[in-house]
C-alpha cells in the first residue's frame, strides 16, 4: 500500500484556473504537491503552477496521454508517485484490462516508476460517494 505523509499539501487542478496567478513559487514550497492527470509543469507554466510534482492522480482516460511521453513522466530522475484509478473493465488484472496492461508495460520499460492502482473495493466506494454527491452514475 501507498503511504504518504505531508506537512503542507498543495493540490493543483488541471483546469487552467491557475494560469496568470503566478503561484508557482508558493506551490513549490509545499512539502507535497499533487497534480491531476497529465497537467503540465513545463513549457512556460512553471511561474503559475510550480515545477515539482510529488503525486499525480491519473484517470484511466488520461493514461494514454502519459504513455505518449513516457520518458517525461516515468524517466530517470522522476520521483513522482502515480495513483491511477478507473473502472474494473479497464483496470482488471487478468490480461483483459487495457489500461492496466499499458501500466504494466510502462513499469517493465521504467522499473523505477512508482505506479499504484486503486483496488476494486476502493473504486466501488468512490463510485458510491460520487453518486451520492452528484446523483449520477459514473
């Protein structure tokens, strides 16, 4: 299981709301920085969103975007922890989960990559909370 402890945590969305805020230096001072999916930290975004990423929460739909730039996301020197979530049909571990298979290949190519997937039980819990909060099935 993944265990992290952070004194001060910054959670940076990927919605573009941070653009123009120049909060990068403040974000980078946090002991842990969480980002979503493949939100960029390079290419001119550093001033607004910071440079560091300690943990990246990744939707099953965004995994192919990470796989397109594996050296950037999983390459040597990248200490980011990836937590990937998705429905069982994509995350199943019996060889039929297309996203899980992509992640296995990434770990084979980048053995130092720190990639975790949510359990089926945790996904069921998250689906229940989502439905309770929104009234919608995911």
